[in-house]
């Protein structure tokens, strides 16, 4: 392969990025619970986490992390612990309602939302694997720094459209009204989903 295979790279990204996971779950929940600005701010945090791993993969850090297994395992355990924490908070919200403990998707400021999105994606080891495989998939061995930057920009633009678009989509009025009516049911679903993903991350050997 002598040239960057953009259709292959973007096609793989288009399949993987919108797929259900902790980031898309958090964006959807924050958008429904706290509104469009909060949901899009959380999506922006996820986007920055995605760009961090994309740049790392492009310039070799992901390969170093996978070579030194303890670094990858540290990210995996941190991610699992954070998701299980979110599951516990969601479960308490479902059981006791807003008076006892707010759901983790109810966020009071755009800064807090951004930090939550960033934390979720920086502690997602599957993002490391995805970007590592993406750059080995369609990038020739002789790719220049300019080629890598153009791939980062292309995948980043697609990620921005998806993550911030989710923030807009799940904050439309009918969806928010449904969340407000069924708050405790949604909190229960978030508890199950965050817990299942965290437990799977904790117990499944990924590499």
C-alpha cells in the first residue's frame, strides 16, 4: 500500500464511533437529563479524549502502551472502576429519586460535563485498541507527518459530527419530556448499562 486509504479508515470509523458504549450512553443521558448545552459539552469532552488517543496512535504511543501491558491494564482498571461508580450512583438515583442522590447524567455545568466526557473516553481501553488498529489498517509504512495529521483531522471531524450530534439529537423536546416522566426508569437502565460495561471491561481479557 503506497497511499493512505481514506475510504477504509473513515468507513471503519463510521462503523465504530457511533456504536453503543459508555461515551454514547453518557452523552445521551446528559442530553436528556440536563439539556442540549450540557450534552454537547459532554460530547466535546469525549471528542477531546478521542483526539488524544488518535494522536497517540498516530505517533506510536498506543503501540508502546500495548507493548508494556501494565500501562494498558492501568487504563482498563481505571475505566472499569469509573463505570461501576457511575452504575452505583445511577442505581441510587433509581431507588431513592432525585431527593437522595442525583443521577450522574444530571450535570450542573458545561465544565463538569466536559470533564466527565473526557474522563470516560480517556479511561476507555477499547479506544486505544480501535485507534491502534485504525492506523495499522489503512496507513502505509511510509506515511508522512502530513498524512498522519490529515487522518487525525478527518477522523476527528467525523467524531465531532457524531458525538456532538448525539448531544443535539437526545436533547430534542419529546425525548427530554420522556426522560422527565420516566426519570427513575432511565436511571435504572443507566445503572444496568454502566454496570454491565464496567464489569465486562473488568473481567474480559482484551489483549
